[in-house]
C-alpha cells in the first residue's frame, strides 16, 4: 500500500498532509527516513510519523451508531459525560466519529478508522445531504419554509438551499424534515432560530442515501459495501424537493 494511503488509513492525517509530512522528513519506515509518498509499504514494515509508531493499517471499519441524546461525540469528555465511544467499546479497531452531533441530538452517526474517508466527508467540498427530523415549537409558515429553502444567515455564514417540509403538527410543536448540505456547528438549530423557531428535539435520520432505519438508540451496525461506496461517490441530487 502507498505510504500516504497507509498514514491516512491509520487516521493520522489526510493523504495530502501525509505527503507533506513525508516530504518534510517526518516519516520513517523500519527506522529509515522515507521522503517518497508513493513508497510501497508492506505488511511487515514499521512506520513512524514524527517519532510515533503508526499501528499497522487496520482493515477499514465503517459503522453507523444510533447516537442517543445525552452523550458527546468525542472520544473523551472533560466533564465525564457519556461519549459515543461507550456504545462501540467492543469494536477492536480504533474508530472515531465522522463529524459531530450535539449532546442533545440523536440519530445517525458514522464512525470509522478510515482517516481519509473521514477527512473527505467533513470537507466543505464534499456535498452530501444530511437529513434531520426537527421538532420545532410554534407553527412553521410557508414563508419560513421558503426562507430555509433559499438559505439563511446563521451568524456570518449563509447556508446552502435546504430541502424542507413540514411532516406533522402536534399541538404547538411542528415536525419538520430538513436536509442540509453543510455540517456547521448547531446548524439546524441556528437555521430555525434564524426564521424565528426553536428546536426542541433533533434527530439525524440519513446521511446521503444511508438511512438509520430501525436501528435502536445506542446500537450500531456495520455499513454495507454499497453504503460505503455511496459515501465515497455520492449520487448527485440538486433538486430542492424532498
Ligand atoms: N444541526 C444541529 O443543530 N445539531 C446537530 O447535532 C446537527 C446538526
């Protein structure tokens, strides 16, 4: 396997960053500095990056977790709150979450040990719709929907056009399906706040064509081959309709 791919797979850096580290002399194979990103790493080789031994490139693992509300999307939490790692503790490979969901948000979280894919998925150029079901207090008028569809200012950033539809109304709470392209911090909550709505519950139900389905909260499952493939090369969808 090419050296840059090996380093990226191990979750150390993106392939491009791995190229840089290699050219800067930060990478050793079997104790010798290698400056060629295309160097062919064999199974028995020991690779070091900046003095740290990189584990053998684990076989890539891709899972989806149905993250419950009330846990953080980090490996460790200073405040000792539950983390998503608590739900995947029996997975041997060193996986990590791709992007994040807020403490109070539940739903589909992809986790992997494939640093390269994780990097690609969180890059702004990687346009893939993320679908959420938001419970929003109040009534969501057609005018508010139109604003969300056009894109709203969430504090110095204007969101791309969203796909949005009201799918239910229970008393003073509207149930809204919203699909967004970016993954800015608290984006859905900020988008509704921008049109005068307050999100009281939020769940991610799909990433691209990968759907949470009936997976129970706190449980995970491996992604199928075709699900991984569609993350790598998502089908394009530019329509504004849900
Ligand atoms: N938007 C939010 O507001 N929160 C999330 O966790 C994800 C998207």
